[in-house]
């Protein structure tokens, strides 16, 4: 059975965010628990992610949104814990004008290729990152990239509800990363 760790961005995902809706609909989705959603501290978030992965009975799939995408990039060079893969939605540009100042500790994410399969899902009109930035991150991290068109920050404000297209992308990603039977 697959286990998913949802990693919301700054502020956490509200009740109408697709991550929250996925958690409510499917008991395989478990939210990680940093000390603060509103005053994010990279070291604290890394520790919370590491604890969540350690508590999983099988290597989990990380499902990150926004700031948490940068968390995954930082975490994966520091931890040796095994994950099946990571779906990164709406990767922000920490050098961009809209990047929240309280999240500065997440800036300068490693450019190291991920040691596990990754998928970046992006919107062409995300106010937190331009297409060029997202494409560069995909190349640096060695992830597949899916560009969906105009969906803003791919959050509750995008009007996508429980985001069935996102769930379909996650299911395809799972199929692509399925362990090969020996």
C-alpha cells in the first residue's frame, strides 16, 4: 500500500485546498507537522519531514506544494531516509518578488539531482515563479515536468477543488515509479 506525506507550503493548506481535500478523502495521506506554518524555519521543517518519513511503514511518496517543494530539495541532500518519490506542485522562485520574506531560510535550495524520482507540476501564470525558473529547477533536480497552463498557484484560489487532474498525475507518477518485481 502506498503512503503519502502531504507537505503544504507557508500557512498550511486551508480547508478548500486540494491537499486538505485529498487527506479527508483518503486515509493514505498524512500531513507532516512543523512547529509553525506561518513562521517557517527550514531546520524545523526538515526535522518534521524526516520524522514523518521515519514514521512511515513503507517508503512514502511526498506530495509537496509551494514552499514545501524547496523543503524537499533541502531535505533530500541531508537525509538518507528512503522515499518512493516526490510530486512537487507550484515550485516557487525564492529570488522572485512575491517570495515571502518570512521564508528566506528556504532560499538557495540545492541544485543537486534528486536521489529518487520526481515530478514537478507547474502553472504558466503562477505569481510565485515564472516558467523559466520552473524549467531550470526541473533540469537541476532531474525531475519530469508537467506544465498545465493557467492555474495560478495551483491552490484553493485556482478554483480546482479536489483537483482530479492532480490526482491523475499522481497516479501516473506512481505507475511510472512502481518497483519492478524481482
